[in-house]
């Protein structure tokens, strides 16, 4: 039995990793700004606190002896009102403080959950860890890249494993995706930009949890890309989920140029939850090369994009009323506001 620190374990992915570790017989400390709905479970210590608070964090490390740290907490850039200072300090400064405390207390395994938002363009090939340099275009991606850069300074002292992942999917994944689910559940047109032939990779949450656990056992520092295999076009994925989920929606196309121009304008006017990353990537392909993690850690994905999106949609369909009543939960565990997208739904 091991004792783990999981940051952000009240959130969507953090809670999945936390529950996985508890099921496997380990004990877990969760630190999160949000309320932990699992508080009181055997083996779980839930702390509602700010990872940037040095005094509080030093107290946590003084009270617990961790075998590994899983750093999944992050502030997102979704929504129409963004606190850039909160996002930057939460994603960068808190990460550095956590690594400093890990070094100080001799906790060598340190797994950091990073993102594919380090890019916002189609590179024309699966994106490789070493050959393809990141080029983020918005603050969330820049903050995660800066956290990676800072963590490299701890490679000699800690076993830092950085996992760059695409959109994390499973039952309960909401946020911006809840807009898609609502369109499907109300049998509205599901729109793709362009012909919908672009491929965009997801990662099944439990597969990412496996990667985290394997990363903590790696014994040295490294950077790995994770994601699903056999990535189909977005049109094919949507049509598969619509058919299997019992929706009567149809998939139709919007013209690429005018649609992206409209999305950019809506973002500038703060009437859309979609930011620069979304309107840059909505009609592009993006797939990670996962050769390295398969070779080094023996990791393999288990679900395809269409399988995991169906799980997420079916969960939304079956729990829609409860989901739309949520308040004090993380951004990925409640629906994002539609803003001007509601007009598109009305026209659909």
C-alpha cells in the first residue's frame, strides 16, 4: 500500500485517478479548491485549499509522507470571463512550489498532467515529443508549457514524468463538450466546420490514469505523449455516437472561413465560451505520436474516440437534469455556458 498526493482530485480527471488508487488499496490526499464529493471515503484525506499557499502546503508535507505526487490540478481558460493572473499563478507558480516541496521532502516520483494545447495547428503528422516544438497561442497552453520548462529544472532531483494528453473523455466529462451532448440529446443538427474530415484525438480517462501510475513507477524523468489509437474523422465519430446513442441528430457542415471569422469575433466580444485554441483547431487534425510511452512504459490505450465519446454522451443523456443543476464543481464537471452558441442551436 502506498500513500499518494493527488492535486485537483475533486475535478474530473483527478477524481477518476483518486478513485482508481483507492480501489487498488492505496491511501490518497486530495488538495483542491473545490469541494471533494468523495470526502469521508476510507483511505482518503480531503483538503480544500490553494496549492499556491506555501504555508498550507508546507503543513501538508510535514503531516504526510508521500510515495508519489500526481499533479492534475489546473485552472482552465474556458468561459467568457478569464482571470489571467489566477490561471498563470495556479498553473505555473503552484507547480514550482509543489516540485520544491517534493525535493525538500524526498518525494522523487512526480507525475505532471500536461496538454495538447501546447499547439494550435495541424502539423501534418502525429506530433512527436522531441521533433515537434510546442507553439501555444493562448494563456492556458503557455502556462502549461512554462510549467513544463520549470519542471525540467528538477529532472536531476526528482523523477518527473510529464504526460501530454489530448481531451480527456469518460462518463461525467462535461465543460464545452456538454454543448455537443445537448445538441445530440435535443436532436439538433451537429455542426462540423469544413467537411468534418479532420482527425482529433481523445484519451480515455482510465487509460490516462494507467499512464500516471506507470509514470510514477518509471524511476527517472521523461516526457510522453498519450492518446487513443485508430483515430477516425470527427464526422465519422459524431455519426457513430448519434446512431449508437439513439439521437436523431444529423451531422452537417459549416463553411470554414466565415465560421472561424465569426468565432474569432464572438471571442473578442466575450459572448462565446470558445477561445483561440478552439477556433484554431476546430477544423484541423491533431494526433499525438504515442510510440514512446508504449515502448518505455508498456502503456496501451483501450478505447477508441467513438467508444469513449458514447460513454460520455450516454451519461449526460441519462443524468441531464442533475448535471444542469450543478454549481460548486470543477469546470469539466459542469456544462459550460453556451453564450452565442445557443443561437446556433435555435437555428438548428
